[in-house]
C-alpha cells in the first residue's frame, strides 16, 4: 500500500505537470489507432478503460487482437489485451488528447513504468499528413525506484486486423530496412478481392450485410529504433501466438524470423472444443532496453511502432458522360508522392516528432478555444470526437485533375499542390459513399479545423451530378450503395431526401466560400509575390502551429475559400437548378423518406436556408439578378413560414404545420446563425421563443429530436441546437450539459450519436463522423471571426491598392523588398518544424522514395493480385454496368 502511494508520487513527479487539457477524464470510448474506415481500433466496453484487461476492438465492436507483455528482471506482466496467463500490469494513468491516448502501466509492486502512447495524428490543415493510413504507438520505459532494471517490452497483432472471418488464409513477409533503422511486418489476405467488403448473413433482417471489413490491402506493423538508440528490436512474423509469447516470456526476445508455413488461417480452432485455439499466426516485436536506470537517456529506453492498413487503388468512381460512362480506379493521395507503401511507411516513421508536435498544437488550441466558447468539459467532448471524423474519410489522388486553379492538397514534402478529392464512407448507419446528409452534420468541424477539406469532399458529388448520368433534379443522397464503390445511381428516377440534400448542398457551398477571404489563384509569379506580401502584412493571421501555411505562401483557411469559390463558379448551373427545385418544393414539403409526414417545418427551414444561400452565392459571384431573385423567394417563404409554423399560443415552432402538439429540435436554424452573420433570416423573437421552449421538453440527455419519436435524440443535433443561443442562455446550457453527461458516463459499450434522451443509452450509429457536429459552437465562432476579418481586410486591401501601384511602379527595388519580407517570414514558420532538421525537402527530391517524373505504382501489390479472380469480377462488373469498359489507363489495376 505504502509502496503504491510512493509510486503514485514518483509517477506524478516523473511525468510533466498535468496541463488542464490533460486532466483525468475517462471518455465514453477510447480511440487507439483510428485512421481510415478500415483502421479503427478502440477500447470499447462498459468496464472502465483498462488497457491491460481489455482487448482493442474494431469500430464495429468485432475483436482485433493487440496484445502486450512487459518483462522486468525476468518477470512478465501483461500490459495490453487481457492475456490472463500473466498477471495484469497496473494501469496507473490514462491521458487523453484530440490525437493521442497515453497510458502508464507498471509492474506490481511498481518498480518500472511503461508509457504507451497511441497517436493517430490530427493535422487537419495538412491534408496529406492527416491521411497517411498509419497510426503510431510510442513506448517508453522508466525506472521508478531509482534502481536499474532489465526491461523488455513485447507487442503483437494478428490477422483479425485484415478480416473478421477466422478461416481466411493469410500470408506475410518481414521487410528489414536495417539502414533506415526499421522493420515492417506485412500481412495480407491470400485471396485479394479489390473493392470488396465481406458480407455475412444478419439474423434479424435475414439479409446479407457487410461486416465493414475490406478484403483488399495490407496490414503493416512496423518498429523503428532510431540511430543513437541502444534498444535491440527483434521480431516474429507468422509464428503461433502462444509460442511467440512464451518465447518472449522465457528469453525476453524473439528470433527475428518469418515463419514460412504460409498461408495459414487467421485462427485454427480445435474441432472438439471451439474455445481452444490451436494455431494463430501473429506479428510481434520485442524491444530489449537493457538495464534501465534513472540515468538512461530517453532514446535508449523508447521505441516507435506503426500500424497501418494500406490499399491501392482505393475507390471505384463513376465518371464520363451519359453517352459514355467510365469507371475510374482512384488511387490514394500518398501514391502521388511515394512509389510504394514501404516508402510511405519509412517517411511516416521519420515524421513522428513533427506529427506529434502538430497534433499537440492542435489539441492545445482546441481546448483553449473550447474554453473561450464554452468550458473545459466541452473541450473533452470535441477532443474525443475528433479522430473518428477522419476515420470515415480517404483522400484520392485526382490524376486526371489539374493543379491550375484546381482542387488540391499540398504536399508537406515538396510543398507542391497535388490534385485531390476526398471520399467518405457512411460509417455504421450503412456503407454509402459521400452521403450528403452525413457530411453536413460535421460542417462545423470542417469550418473550424479543415476548410480545404470541405470542397474536396463535395467535388466527387458535383462531378457525378454533372455527368448527366443521374436523372433527378435535386442532388443525390450519396454516390453509391457501398463503399468503396462510388458507382453512382445511374438512370435512377426518384431521389431520396431531395429537399434535405438540395438545401444541404447550397448551404455547404456557401459555408466554404465564407470561411475566410479567399486566397488568389491561380498564382502567377507576380501574384505569388503579392500573396506573400499579403500574408506578411496581416498581423491578424495565425502565425504558427497546426494552422501554419500549407504549400507556399498559403493559409489553409483562405485556400479553402478559394477552392470553394472556384467550385461554386464551375458548378453554378447545378446550384441554381437545386435552388429552383427548392423554390418549387420546399414551402409545403411532401412526404419524405425520413420521418414520413407532410409539411415538416424542419425541411421548410432547410429550404429557406438553401434559397438564401443561393442568393448569397450569386452575390459573391457577381450574378446580381439571381441574387435578388432568390433573396426575394427566401423572404417570401420566410413570411409564410412564420404565419404557419408558430404555435397558436406562441410558445414554440411546430414540427408540422397545423399540428399544435408537434415540435422538433430545430437544428436547421443553425445554418441561419452560421452563415448569415449580422443579417439573420429569422427574427430574434423566434430564437428567444425556442430558448424558452427547449427546457420544457428536455430530458436528462437532451430534448427528443421530434415529438413523434420521444425515445431518440442525436448528439450532433444537440450541439447544433445549443449553438443557436447565447452562451448564458438556459437552452444552451441544458443542451451542452446533456452532451457532456453522455460523454462522461461509462455505461455504454460504444460511442454512438443516436441516444435515448431519458437514459443516455447509445442506440446504433457507431463511431460515425457526424461527431464532428459537436464542434458547432466552435464553427459558429469561426464564421463570426471570418465575417469580421472579411470586413477588415476589404477595407485594408482597398487602401493598399493605391500603395501597390506605387511599389510595383518602383520595379526591382519593390520586388526585392517583397522577397526579403517573404524570406523573413518563411523562417518564422513553424508548422512543419522538424522536417527541415531532418533534411530539407529539396535535399530529398532525388531520393528513391519520392516520386517526381512518372506515375508510380505499388508494383509488389498489384503484381500479386490474383489475375483469374479479377478477370471474373471485371466480367461481372461489365455485365452489371451494361458493357462499358473500366478506365484502365494506368489508373486501374495492372494485371500483368
Ligand atoms: C479477460 O479474460 C478473462 C479470462 O478469459 C475473461 O473472463 C474476462 O472477461 C476478460 N476481460 C475482458 C474485459 O474482456
Ligand atoms: C485501472 O483499472 C482499475 C480496475 O479496472 C480501475 O478501478 C481504475 O480506475 C483504473 N485506473 C485508471 C487510471 O484508469
Ligand atoms: C463493389 O463492386 C464489386 C464489383 O461489382 C463487387 O464485387 C463488390 O462486392 C462491391 N463492393 C462492395 C463493398 O459492395
Ligand atoms: C511455423 O508455424 C507452424 C504452425 O504454427 C509450425 O508448425 C512450425 O513449426 C513453424 N515453423 C518454424 C520454423 O517455427
Ligand atoms: C476448451 O478449451 C479451453 C481453452 O483451452 C479450456 O479452458 C476448456 O477447459 C476446454 N473445455 C473442454 C471441455 O475441454
Ligand atoms: C400542408 O400545409 C398546408 C398549409 O396549412 C395545407 O394547405 C396542406 O394541405 C398541407 N399538406 C398536407 C399534405 O397535409
Ligand atoms: C401531431 O403531433 C403529435 C406529436 O408529434 C403526433 O403524435 C400526432 O400523430 C400528430 N398528428 C398528426 C395528425 O399528424
């Protein structure tokens, strides 16, 4: 007992003083490695989140196996994954940030601590870095009692990271990069099925449903011990789990060999006793730290691991035209820069200090901003929500796109633009691609964290809508029934949720344009100089950290606005068509798919918001006739709405016209607050009325979403609705504390956004990106600041115009001055700190890993795709899609 208390003291002293952001907070769900739809590992379960006695699960709650053992002076403890053959290590503490979950575990009695920190980097201004499909596990050991101890740490994954089905055959290889100081264990399903998820029969609907596991791609588990380190890393690839663990427990090391009996099933169970596992290939590392004393330098007692799920190609996408549709195979963004996943992994392992620093900077800013708009606990809510937004997204390299004025992500390596789009999988509720009403809820997150991501997410929708392959007038609900097949809904006649999606698309388009004053594009040399000057001149811009410039001379907020403007300009006819649809249909909406009922006021608000958005888009693009026209329509609709939608006792807005007992959570009003700063559509009296109303229908976990369905509410809409009201208001605090209460309690096994308002149970809808909607208060703040900044910059740029005429007139001298200012500023940038220290981007250019000239391809992976199987599936695809060919032009599969 005494020793424990002592250890607690030692630990407290040994770790840095706790920042307010890092208070002990055990959230509803603990993310470990969360990076893509196929890499999402969490601690889930009602027990409190003890890494030693719990085993990480995939986001669907199916098991993954990630195990760890710690050996201290020859005695073995289990630090991760509930290996009950060894005593469980003590879970001394858990820290949690937006990007990282860090555990400290010790032996018992505690003499040595293991700090295990799981970092899924959050660098939302840097799309390229954000979407590298790997996650870090950083291990550090520490002597707690002042004595030297012999310490080894072991960790292991298995084939369940590739598929749920234990009888799938897997194969593997060990890739040793001695010179670069890392080893990678690569595993994959023997039978690769491109773009295919596994399906199983669901007992309830009795239908085949996806397991959400993809039968394509590689899982990598890799370890790096950088140069001056004395840590000895050994591995085992494909050995049986029990034997591998025992070897470690006995000797403190592994033999560094790959077992060549392959392929083998993920698990083989005894036929007479199904709980007995006879064979299970695992991929394991052991780190021998030698004798660890308080004097041992950090580099000699740490090791870095990475885990990833890698596919190439990523998504099948419908393009072309009504006459000649074409299916493209879209490749991952990283493929624009790295030849192979190995090269990418090598860079990723090098990038750890930068990724960590950027993630920490994001986290600090997030908590500081959360405290400004709300409180510390709101900080926890948005932090816990962050990683899973990115889990739903995958960026693709838009090889046919151009960088001229186009939609791009910026390479942190070359600092050059890469044409890109970002794809979304509708996690959990179903596997639809690019669902408009799933992107919409996390708009606040996009505005706050990642404005360039918004146009990149909308682009695949606009493009498909422009092909003419989709028949209905309003936008499609999604781009395909199941990710990663964005094959569209060609020849489809009746849209689902037409008013919803038309209103959403218009509001999303305007939000992107108004997030900042757009940067100028395309950049000719003299424009670049002007732009640099612009960024040097303005003191209001953030100067450092996660929001530092992307690319050369660019601020990611202004870049986001630039792309959104270019996009709205290009697809203006579509936007106008959708606005016309709203004009014809949204004042008296008919039955809609969701919550079938006519005259739902929530949809009317969406329609009015969409029409007013159209007017503002037209204004920004100089289409003044359209501006005036749609402004007129939106005002006319508003007046009628106010006649029809207010209850006769003037206590609240109805849920449906003519039904006095109906009401809903009017989250759609959030658009009004978000987009029309200082010139709201709806009068203050409406907001005041709703502010008085929600407390009268609130339950412990918030008001129900709709008076017709009193047993359901949604966490994203709680946050949206809260943000309609000023900080001190009753409704806002009731709604925000309901959200915080849900996040704080531990009775739910999982985090879901659909909950029971009375009890706070999670009901379906796991791990969805709509959790980004919890950023609503921050999103509103961003848009208010942006509005102020636009006003200010407009004034400034008017007065600077005259000044520039003079400077440019002075020719060389003026230009020299600008370049000097730029160089000065460039040195002050710190967003990519560390990168320069490990070799300037320029210095790496010629090196083998970086692609410069020709289309790279992941040779190994594509060559070993089973040709026969793919011919068959191509044939099936041709039959299904009516005989046209897939575009194979270096973008699709190479079956040689
Ligand atoms: C850990 O394993 C033991 C023994 O197999 C089991 O009883 C217990 O439920 C497991 N714990 C968790 C959290 O799964
Ligand atoms: C560690 O686990 C125990 C047992 O599950 C639990 O009581 C304790 O609160 C946990 N400690 C931390 C810091 O999570
Ligand atoms: C994608 O399409 C292919 C070809 O039609 C099909 O085999 C595969 O099952 C689809 N993937 C999913 C996840 O439905
Ligand atoms: C490889 O694994 C198989 C199955 O577990 C085992 O029978 C065999 O002995 C292993 N080979 C080596 C060299 O360890
Ligand atoms: C089945 O195997 C499990 C795990 O090895 C063991 O604990 C259990 O006793 C076995 N049951 C029987 C009936 O043999
Ligand atoms: C919708 O509301 C309007 C106005 O009250 C009414 O005239 C119309 O009949 C309603 N539509 C339906 C389908 O109930
Ligand atoms: C009116 O609203 C109440 C509460 O939502 C609902 O129970 C009822 O069915 C509605 N009536 C009609 C006619 O739709």
